[in-house]
C-alpha cells in the first residue's frame, strides 16, 4: 500500500494544522518507516488511525514528514528485507508491531523503534522493563492484568454450560505461554477442566484438533502469535465443525468466524503509537518513554456463528458489544 493513498484520509482535517518540525533541522523533513505485518484488510483502519493522529499532531505526509509504507503481506521472511531497507534509507523512526519487532531490533540499535502492538515486550526481549524500556525500542503493550479472566467470564455468560475448556495456541511463543498461564489459573478457579491443544509451525493443525475431538465444550484461542493468526480461518472452521464456541482477544478471529473476542483496541493502539512517534521526532529518547499498557477494550460478537452453533445471545449482552457481526 503506497503512502500517498492515505493522504486523502487526513488531508481535510489536517490542512489547517500548524507545522510541527521544530525538533528538526531547518529544511530537513524527517522520515518514518512503517512496517505492516499481515495482509489483512483491517490493517487499513489501523494505518489510517496512525496517519490521522500524526496529522492532528502536525506531521503531514509530504509536508512536515515523509511516510514510507512497506508491507510484509503475511510473509515473515519479508521482515528482515524491509528492516534492512529502512536502515539503508536512514529513516528517523520505524513503526511496526508483533513478530516484526525482532527483525527491526536486530537490524538497528540506533534508529528509534516504536511497536504499535507488543504481545510480550519484556519476555520477548524488546525492552528491559515496561517502565524503563532502555535501548532504542518502546511502544504499546498488549499486556493487561486479568484480561484472560474477563474473556472466560464473558464466555460463561454466553455459554453457561461449559465445563471442559480447550486452550489452543503455539505455546513456544512467549506471549502465548504467558496467556496460557493466566487462562489456566482463572479457568480452574471457575471450575473448568482445562486441556491444551498445542499447534506449531511445523505441525498439523487438523491432527491436533482430531486428537482432542470430543474432549472440550468450548475453545479459548491464544491468537496473538503470528502463526496462529495466519491460520485463524482454518482454526475457526475446525472449531465450528466440532460445535465448540470460541473466544479470543483479537477481533480478526471473530471476523473469520469465531464467536467472541474481547481485547485491546488495535485501532486505538496504532493511534496512540503516533504520539510516541511525535515525541521521538521532537527529541525524546525511546528508552526513556515507558511502554504503555492498553486502556481501551472492545467486545465483538459474531451473531452468525452463534446462530450456526444454536446459541441464543441475550439482547442485553448484544447491547453491550462494541460490534455485532451479522
């Protein structure tokens, strides 16, 4: 997706805003490299939120800043190529998310890096701590206390008969391992029997499901891992065929057929990441900017999936949802 395609989204609102190049040398327009990870259409809204917020802060593409958009198109091997390109271009800041942070961090220890979505910034080795990141990396963390427990409470409200809970994920991925521990603790406190369905990039998703057939009433998906996210359509198809209601933290899963998601608003996280880019362009050091934890959460329900599973969602629950997919 070319950077010029986004100018129209913010042009009208930004036309009257003041220039914001005070932290730069006279005549020098800073460059921000944007490394987008998946090929999902919803990333257009994330990107637009980032560009719009930059415009509100006075950074207008082609006037006070140059935005260089690159897309990995769902291919992780592209991360290294794009990161190396940004280093050659000598961009002033790199914005990215998820698994791409590792590639960018390995490519440069000097160019500031902002992650819009960080699944496990500390466990993944991106920052020393949330409060004091250190180095050249900071951004938005997905980590928030008791969110997994909230998802299970939501699941119990919609599907009260659940007794056996399956938890699916690539547990070699640090963020999924952290999430699994929280899910197991909360599930057992709620009286659920817990079993794991572990899938890995070198494994067979269908075989993993087949080995678990008939042993779970509902499925919790640890979906922030790029591999699991890539195969969300297949995972949902298998779960729905087994008549297992699903819950996760990523709205992309609900759009692909899951029943419910409850988690941080990625759109808001990309919007907030623009504030970090703004601060860095004005002279702030990324290592001194605390990693921000999510404050805005979204409840998404797929009513079509509920109907296919024979579930009746209470009207009061639907009224609370931020989005209902019909």
